[in-house]
C-alpha cells in the first residue's frame, strides 16, 4: 500500500493561480483578514501534513479491521479514536465555523480542500467528521437559543460528532414515507420512536458524545414530506446542562403526551440503540448503523412540519462534501496508477526511441497514457469547480453586493448536484480505470487501489442518489423558473472566458446548450400536451451535459493561467478535449432523442 | 441473497428464434445428429437446472469463506468439491469435446450457454472448469501422441482440472519477459524452474489432479516471445502411466541437462508449489495462486519456440469464455435489480395514474426504467453475438464449404476480442448501474449484487487486458490485411439485415464505418509519415465502435424475429437505441480527433 500524499502544489495552483481565491475573498468583510495568500497556503500545507502523517496511515486498517459491533457498541479500528481526538483538538473541524461559535472563521474553501484530502487519504475515517459542518449550519440556523447553547459549540469544534437520521427501511429516496414518531413530552421535549437505517457513524467510540439529527413525524402531522419535523437526540445527555431524562409512555388512553421519569446518572444515556451495522462492499472504516429510537427524548429543531427544510441545509453542505470525496478518491487512485506506470516496464512503446532495447515504462504506452491524462482532466477540473463552489458559498453569505450574493447562491444551487453526481461517478468509473493501469496488481489488495474503488461506490448512493441529484437539478432548479437561473449561470461562465481557441469552443457549446434548453427542452417539456414524464427521462443527460460544459470552462480557465503550459497541465488538458469532452455530443444526441419520444 | 435462476426462455429465444441455431448446425456433418431443436433445448434446460440447484447456492459461501491457503494446500469453500465432482461426472465439461476423446460431441454453443449461466450463478466456482476446454484444444492440437494418451481424456472429461501458467512478476502483458527456465532431462522431459503469479486454480481440492500448462524458456532460446515454449506439468504423476520422477540438477559445470532421481510413490507429487494465494477485490471463490516450479518435471507441448502459438489456442477459447462471463454476471445483477424494482415502492412515478395515492414501484420511475432497459439491451445483444460466435466456431471446423469456413474463422478472430472487452466492461459498469437500482441496499452485502460487481472487475484484466484486446483487434487483425477481413465482416452483417427502419439505420452506420476505415483510418495510420503510435491511440475507440455496430446488427436481427414484439424485448430494444447506441457517434468523433493528432 502506498499512503496518499496530497500534492499541495496542485491544490495551490487551482486555488491561487486559476481561481485567485484571495481576490474573491477580499471584498468579504468577514473574510478580509483571511484573504492573505500566505496564510491560506499555510493552512493547505498544514492540512496536507496532518492528512499525510495521521489520517492516511490508518486507511488500510479501516478497510481490513473495519468498525466492529458488539452488544450495541461499535469499536473503531485501532488508531481511529486517537486520530479523531487529535483532529478536533487541533481545530480542523471548526476551520470554517464562525468565531462566535468557537470556530476559526476561515474561508469555506479551506474546509473543502481539507475534506478532499481527507477523503482521498481515508474515506472511511472521514465519514465521521464529514457531517459536522452540515449539522453546525443546521443547528445554527434552525435551533432554538437553548439548543444552540447546549450543542452549537460542541458541534462547531467537533468535540461531539453528529449524524443525519433520515432513511428508514421503507423510506429511502422517498422521505415522505418516514414513520418514526415524535410525541410531545411535558418538559417541551419529544419522545422519538422508530428505526432508522444506513446511519453513518450512528455509534462509535471516536468522540465522547454523538448528536443525532432525526426526521420524525408529530402525532397530528399530515402524511408525506410536509408532515416531517426535525429533532435532535444526543447519545448522552450528560454535560449538555439538561436534567437526566427518561421518557416513558404513561397514558395508554389515547393522549400522545408522555411523562418523564427522572432516573440516576447511570441512565444519562439516551434511549437510542445501535442494533447492528451493515456488511458492505467497502467503506468498512465507517459504521453504517441501524438505529432504534425507543422513547428517546430530544428537542425539535426549527418549526414543526419544516423538518425537510432544516435538513436540506445539512444535505446541501453534505452534497458538496460528497463531490469532494469523489475528487479526493479519484486523485488517490490516480496517484497510485501514476506511480505504478512510471515504474512498470512492459514491451516497447510504439515509436519508442529507447536505445537499450528494453521494455518501456507503461506510462509511455498510449493505452495507459490515455487513462492517466483523461482521469487527471477530471480531477483538475473537479477541483476548479468544487473550490469555486466553496468560494461562492462565502460570497453568498458575506458579499456586500446583493446581486453578487444572488449570483453566488445560483451557482451553489445549480453546481452542487452536478459535482455530486458527476464526480462520484468518476471516482468509481475513473478509479476503476486507474486500477486497470496496475493490471492484475490492481485487483489484489496489496496496492490498495481496489479499496478506493469499493469505497467510492457508495458516494453515488448516499446524500441523495445520483438519480435524485439529476431530478433535483432539472425538475426543481432549472425548469421552474424557465431556466432563468441556468441561463444566468451559462452567461456568467461565458463572461469569464478569454479568446483562445478552446475558450471559443467552450463559448459556442455554452451558447448552443443554452439555446437548446430555451428553444427546445423548455417548450417541449412544459407544454400542456407534453408527456408528464418527459423531463424525468432527460434529467441525467441534462446534468452530464452541464458537467461537461463546466469542465470545458474549467479547462479554458486553467489554460489561460500563467504556468499552465507545464507538461503536467498540458497532458491533462489534452486528455480532457480528446477523451472527456466528446461525451458532450453524445449527451446532446440523447437529449434530442428524448424530446422526440412520446 | 437471491440465487441466480437462469431464465431459459430468454436463452432459447436467442438461440432458436433469432439465431436459428439448428439451421446453422444442420450442414455440419459432425453436428447433424445434434441439430435437433428439442435435444438442444433439453440440454439448455438441464444446464439451467444444474446451475440453479447445485452451483448457484454456493456463490455466497465462495465469496465469504473463500479459498483458504495453508502450508501449500488450498481448501475450497464448503460444497465446492462435491459440486465439481457432480459436474464432471454428469459430463458437463465434455459437452463439446469430440466423442473420440471421451466427449459428447455436442455443439460449442451449448457450452457457451452453460458457461454463461455458470458465471452468472457463481463466477468463482466457474473459474475452475473455465479453462478446461482451452486446455483440451491445446493438448489435442499440439500435444504429442504420448501426452495425449496420458492427459487428453482426463482433461476432456474434466476429471482433472487445468491451469494456464503465463504471468510472472515482471512479465504480464509482455510475455516476452518470461524467465521461467526449462532444462532438458535425459528421459525426454524438462525440468522447470521459475515463479508464476496470478494462476487461477493453481492449487485446490476440487479434482484429484491439476494439469499446468506453463510458458518457459529453453536454455538456448532467444530473448523475447519467440524464445518461449509450452510445457505440461501435472500436480501428480500418479495415474498418468509415467515413472515417478524427481528432477535434480546434478551437473553444476555448465551443462543444462539434469538427471532424474527415481524416488518412492510418496513423491509422485511434482515439484510445483503453491506459495500463497492473493487477497483480492472479489472472486474469492477462486484461488489466485503464486506457483513455484522447483525443478518440476514436465513435457513439452508442441514445438520448441512455438509456445505462444500453442497457448493462443487456449487463450482464444478463454477469451470467448470471459466475454460470456461478462454477459452472465450482468444478467445476474440485472435479475436482482429487476426483482427489486418490481417490489420496491418509492414516490409517485411522473404521470402515474395509480388511484391509491400510494408510492409506485420504482421500475415505473424513468431513472430506474432507463437502467433496466439499457442493461437488458447489453445482455440480449451480447447473447446474440456470443452465441453466434460459438456457432461460428463449429462452422469454422466442420462446414463442408471452405469459403464458409473462412468466413467463420474471420468472425471468430474479429468478434472474440470485441466480446471480451465490451462485455467485461459492461459487467462491471452495467452491473454497477444495476446495483444503483437497489440504492443503499445494493451497497450492503445482503442482496448479493455488490459481489457481482467486485467479481466482474477482474474480467477486464485477465486473459489479456482489455487494452491488449483492442490492440490485438486493430493492430494485429484489422490493419495488416488492409481491413479486408473487417470489410468482409461488415458486408456479412449488412447482408443479414432486412429493411426495417432500424436495420436501415444499422446498414448506414456499417457503411459509414467501413468507409471511414478504408478512406481515413487505413491511409492515415499506414502512411510512412504517419506517427508510429497513431493506431495505438485509436484502438479502444475502434473496438467500441465495432461493438456498437454488432449490437445494432443484433438488435435489428432480434426485432426481425417473430415474437420480438413482446414488451420484454421491445423495452430492451428501446433501451439500446436510446441510451446505448448514441455512444457510436462519440466514438466516431474520438476516432476523427485521433487522426487529427500528431
């Protein structure tokens, strides 16, 4: 196994040269003091050091030992707890949390770089802190003052970890089918009853407490998604300032109000039980838990019936993180393939001028070079788009100009599902291509590349399946406003292009796509006589086409950056235009064919 | 876990209705008595029964227990040996072996159907007998009369299993780098020394003996592939009629001739040692062995220096089998996804007319229907192409007309690498798409679909990596004869099309591709000033384009078959034209772009 060493010069080139992050952050009052390139670079380097020295070496044990369940408790692989304690105590989870909440107030993009590196180094371990920032935003924006006083700083600093408890056996993509019940208690809290599945980090020994954010239904709630409310139930009530509660149903006569029985400190543990953990294809370093809520007392977060709204704050943050996981995992696989291809010698490469008569390094063979250049093109463009999205998250919050804030919100809304779908698919399929470079050695565990492929597969499923991302983008974000936001995004991309041949090609494709959506896709899906399911059939191709346009924009921007004429960037640029971009034509053909179907 | 039940009506429709196998076989004297459709169908049904009842139930244990190594011995999972003994004793391995060799003389296509079913049911177990037919052909065509007398019937019947020992640590795709040495012994045999890796079934307890076919280098052999010879070394000499030998080097003075020391029956075991087995991503039911040959005595197979020729007989048979593995694995994954999609209810489907207000089965959601129809299109077309290839193998051997035999040889030569590459990629990527239908349930082991994806991944690597298949097709089979064979293949496909709209579309695409190859690809890769590596860059896209053309032909043929208007076939046909075929345009664009590069 080769551990994953983040190559910070690559991240820094995208952040400082291509995206000029300090210039984007300078107008933001909250960020102005952090817009210093030296400080940002220093954080990137420190993150890489921590990831490389502390987190990466645990990856193999995470896969081989894995999380182990016994009698309701989950033991994490050796070293995982110590690494997590070092992680939060060093302040990494609070990097982008507000100073008043115990955070460091640094730009969100640094957190993005950190989590991309962490995911590449050790996807399983990174699942644990991966939900923290979403939980922080959720509690900050929807929690009552009392709840914030109890939990916000603990979550901001990462001293306590968090989960999202959404899925139930009968309710996956369709959260409207959630059945978990929340019944009011006399003290203003609620008693939760139900079973949640696929709960990442539902139980573990990494942190001293775990904070569950749980979708459930109040007694008088209507069926469907509008009947869902969000609740917070901790693993331990200790230390949160609340009385040690134990909810017990006392009224069997029809009232839904429960009484609370105070019990001793030994039962400060809440009635949330981890029933088992799943056996999975990969991601063994992260326990995927079945959680039973057995009259577990918790607080409501936000308004009754607005649980999905509150949860979506968390899910959108998580979706960007999942896109970053894809980029990190693909880079980890790529680094292994690249190292192998430089060392492994097989046959003469065609046109080889090597005089020794010996076999050439396989990186010189076209079939291998193609894989390496095409996958590098995905990673680098993915970074440009993902880091840009992270910058826009801060612009959206802090820019003095309302129009600029609106444009940033548009970017984040439209681009996040693209990142989530396209880069999680690429982590799996492109990771598999990198595995192919190692031949049979890629299929055996020794080199560690097959673990990346197994781990990566889940990212296409969780935080909203990739099919849900595509529907979210086209059906909920693009069509309802007559593609106004999408057109504004496309024009914004065009405005950032220079006049190089590849930029002109990109501009033409952006125009063509915009015209197609305005003149064909919109009228032919929105007309009254259009089949009700037509847009659904097109959602995946629509998103893939937009992903390729964003990549074309990203590669045009990279090419326009001083320093991008180095072989390392030129090879990937060539990889993009030659082996990635042609998919755009295929997606347009599929969209056209879809419009022609009844 | 759902066991894999082959749906024999689907296989039979392709075999009897689409391909009209009995009519193809009728002119072959050797096959005439087996051209009876009832007999053929009966074998298909019996095969499905055996596969479903005996082999499929062992699949999960194969993955979870796996093959275990201890002190040089490999213990197979519970039930594997009994199943194998039942398999060979029932005559399944000898289905398509000649009657005079102890076989049943049935058409090769029945063996193809059998191995496709077996692979879908239990890829790991099927690896063991999977190399038998290739070993049979290799010994039959290249073995000396003495060697045939010792080994041919045992291999034909499958009483003894066989391996291919090619790869060494430094020699993977480049077999010219093989270092294993073969030194003549006084008794006419050879003493082999060297280490082979990635040897499927190198050691196990399924059969009473294992016959290794080994590439090695004679003392006076030149370097490179022309210095390789093929040898046969059994695990046990017992029962083969030979004296119990033990090779020992006696002459340290430079002579390469070894003396044989006769020893007792306790050492009738040859000096072939299984040093360890690999930990792999999947295929745990098949031991992937490191084999050390330690002065192991064996026989030469064929002429000195012609080892690769003899081995290629085996590898070509194996490549068709690997393509069939892809089809079988994809079908197994598809059956699970289809069953799940019929049961699982989430949300209303767009345009749903369900009156209950309840969620619809997810098979009615466009995103899921698309996956199911597109992957079904791959499976069904794959069967048409693979079974046709198996029929052509018999035509090539037994048809009275020399031109027809030549056409069949052309088909097998050109289409086998296409099947191997395209359907192994599809088993992995399309299997992953089927996994996606199950959402989170696909990622956990319970449903068994993730095992298919892990198992399938290796098929893109072994028996010649997929990159080697593409190079083999374009560089070794298409370009050297000025694309004459390819043009004949394309014209043959055209001649089998009717005049339906989809057949006309197929015909146009075949013509366009043929013209592109003749007028653009050939001159621009073969011209003296063309870059030496140009064709190498194009090989993958060339093969993928040809795969799509073969699929278009297959779907045109299916559509022209009475009975293909059933919803089950129409859905997959629609899946092909809408979501599979558009890749053709992308490949043509990539080929065009490749010709424009220096």
